[in-house]
C-alpha cells in the first residue's frame, strides 16, 4: 500500500509490503540515483523487496525527495540520508518491536550505508550494486552491523573485487557476494537476484530474536 511519511523536506512517498504472518524484521529500501531516473519502482528494488517480504520482513520502498510524489528536490549531501531515517522512524512506529534493517540499490545502497553508520537501531544492511567506482563510498567502511553486499560481475560501477579493495573494513563485516554475468541493473538476472537476497534474508533472520 502507498504511504506518506513526514520528512525534513516535506512529505515522502513510500510503498509498504507486509508479509503473510507477523513481521520478523522490517527494512527501508532506497533507490538508484534520483537524477538518473531512479525511483522505488526500479526493477531491482522491486525484486529485492519481494524477496524480503517473502522471507518474512515488512518492506518499505521509499522515494527520496523530489522523486515521484515525494516533495523537495535532489540534495546529494545528506538530505536523502535524512529521508531514509524518516522512513525508518515511520516504519518503526508502524511495525514496532521487530529488528530494523536498511538497504538500497546503487545510490540507495550508499545512502543506506551512510545511515547505518549513525544508527544503532539498524541490525542488518543490504547493499546492492554499491557504486564504489562511480561515487565516494568510503563512509561504508564505518558500517558496524552485519549484512550483505551483492554486486554484479560485469558492473562498470564496481564489482565484488572492487568492494573488497576499496572497502576492506566493510568487506570484513558483511557478506560480499556477486552474480556472475550481471550488469549494474542485473539485466536478465533479476530472478537470480531475488533468489540470492531471499536466501541471505532467511539466514540473517536466524540471527534475530523471535518477535
């Protein structure tokens, strides 16, 4: 269902998916770069969200400021991190009492990582196609929680090897995986992406307390 969230720049648009049973965790997913057509309807964000919902999570896909019906304009210097935090606050109120996770694809992955460095509430991170060769991502080395960084072997913006070289501390804390033959948008590999994320989520949930 579509939801409205109060952010620092105005109302933010989101889409909330609940699992069939009581949520075992809850995650906010961010999208690719707003200035390059990124939105919560990105195929990668959609497929990742479905995998997490099927694993038992409440999933909130978020449109950052200036995207879709979200108020404001692109910030790029921390404003979208504030948006992600506002969505996490909203989700905590909506499905309180379960562990909170943060994730995203490309720009959204970098945003989720930046938020996780300042948020002790975040128990797991899901960083899809973290663009280590295209944008400054050093902040991700300060992520302290476990999680998954899922890369694509043919991604010009960064592969698993690039993550391990550029972000050795992050790579020592989270699982770094890679889909062979996939490009940055996982073209032709979305089913594999969904399956890989679902498998990880099931394993990660085993480390979380039961609600």
